[in-house]
């Protein structure tokens, strides 16, 4: 019995020797996306919680404990295709902000005894870059040594993010309009991350790989069905992401990323003719508004043709102030009525 116990202890010490013999991050660590998860919970109608995830992300920890996680926001996975599209274009605006980045420094001294205790909870200062905003957070995480070459780092409790802190309030409002529901202005984020020591035999996923099942969330390759095309154009119209300098038909520079994404979708809806409809509010004379809407629709048409979309697949139409979405009785409503809409004609 004594010899058996001694043998077990010896095997255990051999397993954790890399962590005991050197600094906890010697050689660097790589995120194993296949065995990790990044999820968030949103709340609609006051009490209905919906769980979603990101399917593609990558990350690493340097020998000095510098950690960085890149999250591809286009890989948002709500389990429903068009809801994923709404999240990409209306909420995250991934055509301008394609990823979120989490950076942190794990002080090696904080986990120097990890090989002995196996699991520690620490308060980790992190910086989250999301939607053009950087914010400093302190997140309680549990660090668990699974063996000498594999460590798990997980949030102890969901991290509460206020949407207003990341300029996501407008995106939330667009989602509410599109889905016809109220959405609580916070998100609850959790991470369960597995890291493998670089060069270790246990490492099974290189940097930049996607989590298991990513193909169901990432935008499919190839052509879309008519239903998928129609749904996408409706969503893109709700984004109000095509903007112009006041009283002109000159495209705002920030609109170009959106139109580049739009051109890719049009290419993947072969044979379909797309109407570009220009709309205005009711401020000013009706004839002026009609002419302005026609010029703005033509400007979008011209940009898409420069991106390689054939002229015969685009029809530019101006509607002026004739088809408002909402009454032109407030500044906010007039902004909603100044828009470009896209729809499939045949």
C-alpha cells in the first residue's frame, strides 16, 4: 500500500513538474477554442432571458502573464440565422467594429502556488475594447490547474455590462424596433476558457481557430436563398447605417463599410434585382425632398456599381417624404424617416 501511494504521488509530481519548476507562464499559453466558451445573456420583455454565444475567438497568455482574447463579433450565435444578422448589423455594427478584445495581465505572483493549491480565485483587472470604446473592469475569475500543461480560467459570476457604456444604446433601440420587444439595457457575459502550454502534447487547437459548432453561427459561404436575401435586405434597411452630409447627397465616410458589406450580400443573391429607396422627413418643401431622396438613392447606386454590382441589378428610386415610417413630430422620428431602404424586386 505504501509503495502504491508513493507511486501515485510520484506520477502526480511528474505531471505538475513544468508548473513547479518554472514560472506559471513559461513558454506561453494558447487558448484552446474547441474546449472554451464565451456566452452572454440578454433579457427581453422584462423577464425572458436568452442565452447566446460567440463561435469564433482566439487568444494567448505570454510568459509575462499578458493575456489577450480576440472575439469575432460576426460569429454571434443566437441559434436563429436572421436573428444573428440583426445582432451583426443592428446591434454590434460589425461592418465597422468587427471584434471585441479583452486584455489583462495576470500577475505571476498571484498564482505562484497554483501547482500546490490547484485552484485559486483572483480579482483580475481587464480592459474590454468593444464598439469603439475601451473600458477598465475588475473581474473575479477562478484559475484551475488541470495538469502541468493545461489551465482553465473562468468567470466566477456573469459580468454585467451596461450597453450605454459602450455606445450600444442605439443598437438596442434598433433591435427593439426590429423584433417588437423591449430589451433590458445590460448584458451578462461569462467566459470559460481553457489554455494549453505552447508546445505541449495536450494542445489541440491552434490560435485563431473557432469553437466547436462555429459553422452554424458564422455567415455561410455561397449563395443565399430568396428568403434569406429578403430577410437580410429588410434588416439592412432597419440599420439606418447609410448617412449623408446635411442637405446633400454626399455619402458619409462611415457609410462605406456598411455598403461594402451590402455589396457582398447582393453578390450572393444572384439574379435578384434590388431597389435602393431614398426617403426623407417632412422638413422643407416636398419637391426639394423628392429631389434629394432621388439624389441620395443614386449616390448609393453609384457606390455599389463601383464595387462591381452590375447596373441591371440595381434600381434607384426616390420617395421623398411620401412614405414615413413614423409621424414626423419629433427630432427622433424625423431621423428615422431619413433613410435608405433595400428590397428585392424580383
